[in-house]
C-alpha cells in the first residue's frame, strides 16, 4: 500500500504556519501573494497560491506542535507532489506522520480514491515515518479485513511472512495439538469452528538480549458462543482479533527499528463459533497453569485464550510482558472509544508508558488493578469464574483474571483497546485503528536502546 510520503526534493512547496505568526509572514511576501491571500483566504486552514507553472501551499494552524495538523491534507489537496518546507525535524515528523496516516484507505474490496503525496528531503526522517505508518496500517488492514478472509490460518500467514521478512522464527500449534501440548482454554474456545484454533509464535532477536514478550488476543470472529450476542453486538466482531493485530504491528515496528531485544510474540487465534461441540456455560476447564475456571459466560472468551498464552509467556521469565486485547465493553464505557486504558503491575513501567504516550501524542490511561474486586469472579466449584458476578468494574475484573496467570515478579502491562475508529478525525479514518503501539514503541526505545 502506498504511504503517500516519499524521500524527494520536488513538488509544490507546502509550508505550515502558526496562526499568531501568519500576519508577520504575510507582510514578508510579494505584493501579488499578499493581494491573492487578502482576497481569497481568511487565515485559517490551507490556501493554494498560484506561481506561474506551480503552486505554493500554506497551511495555517493553531499549534505547530500538534500531531494531527496534516491529517486531512492528502485527500483535500489536489492530487500531485508536494514538497515540505519545515523549520525542524520534529515538526516535519509530525506533519509527515499525520499526512501519511490520513492518506490511508482500505482498498482490498473497493477502488482507492486519489491522494496527494508529501515529499520530504530527508531520507532518514522519511524512513522513520514510513516504519511507523507501515506498522499502524498493518493493524488497520488486519482489523478492517472481513472475518471471511481473516481467520486463524490467515493470521498465521501474516506472522509467517513477518518472520521471513525479518529473519525470525515462526511456529504454530494447531487444533488437537493444543490439547496434546496443554493449551486447553485456547482449544475449548476455538474447537467449534471449522477454522482450527491455533497458538501462533514468532521469535526474533538475539537470545542474549533482554527478553520482551507480546501477547495478543486473536478472536477472529466472536459470535458470543452459546451465550450468543445480539445482532447489533455481533456486527463488528471481525475486530475482535484487534489485540493480535496490535502486537503484530508493534512487533513489525520493533524489528524494523532493530531494537536490541529478544522478542517473542504469542497470538492465540480462534473463532468463537457455535456448534454441537462448543464449550458451554457451567463447564469447568483446567487451564495450562493448573488453575480451574468455571465458564459463567461463553462471551467472555478472550481472557480464556489469553490466560494460557500468558502462562507460557511467564514461564520463560521475560523482563516485560505486554498484552493487547479488545477485551471489554466496560473499558469503552469508562474511557470512551478513543482513549486506550491499560493495567500494570509495576508503577515505574506504568508511569513511563504514560509519559511516552504524552511525548508522541499517542495518549494512554492507567486503570487500577483493584484487588478487592477479586471476589467478584469467585466460583463455588472452581478456582475462579471467567467473568464477574456484576457488570460493574468489568474491565478491572477482566484484568484481575489475567493477572492470575502472570508471575508476580514479572512486569506486565495489559491494554484493553477498541481497535476501531467510530468517527472520522484528522489522520484517523473510520475503521480499524492502532491504539497505543506508538506509545509502547517509544517506551521500549527509551528502555532498551
């Protein structure tokens, strides 16, 4: 997919100007430019200034430090090549990133509309932007793809290709092999589908480097199981593999930047379908860790597949585990659809993640692992239930459930994300979206570089 950003030194010049400086800038321009703008421009947004055979473009914004100030320009400007005239690399990076992210279109099933291309005469800067755009757009593409074309075997293909492209190693455990190798909850959730459940694994990097493990929820479609969702709740459940998409996109970014880590990516990939062998409310499953779980609701399946993967992640004693999941509607109620919430068992890591998100304008918000809610998912016949006895605090009880499968001395972060834009914002079209992977990458760069 073209990113509509390139390393080049040609095109119509485009310059961004902060609103308070616009009057001063205008006074410094030729009389013809002053006359043109005075008659046709109100000093807000963008203006096209004709110059013989070319155009000059100015974009007047409130704040040059704002990330999304170029988010809609690729589709609003006439198709063509534009050359960025920026005062420093930070401004150029934000403009280039927001321009390219705003140029995104999911065109697998529909012809793409024309988009303008931004040229920047700095190869290293363009490569950094393209790495981030490629990772974000990979997440978007995976989430936007219909479930008919994004089942466990399709995620497997994507991870295999990544392993090949970056000289990593890919392995998978498929179908009944999950039982043979003691991944009972992944098997239970996925066994009713004709698309065999899988645990997908990608390993990359130097074995002597600090170990980092990413875990992503890969429910390729969630019917709700026997506790079936209503039609409205099921409509966008192709996005329930958004956690898997996030860790795959983040892994691509880590590998492209060659961070000095020993990286493992674990993706339990299933379809939560309905058949005569579907798991049932009231069933008790013995998880990989040996803890037993009573199934209170088959629509609380994401935490079930994650718990076996987190047990494996913990057993390898990494320096950090980060998991991503489209886990609860409760998080959306708490924070809305656009602010990703996260839980962490290590305050130092949690604070550093928050700061990293602020630095790159990929905001995240820490939620509490409130221990007193543990009793809400107690069971009379098993070690725990798979969901709380009340809908209140649902994101917290889900996180507390997952925490049971992480060794206490291993720093762990759990992101509960929407993975979908429900409205258009500059640089963020409606549809699949990557939340918090730029924040995580910034934190990981600061920690491991």
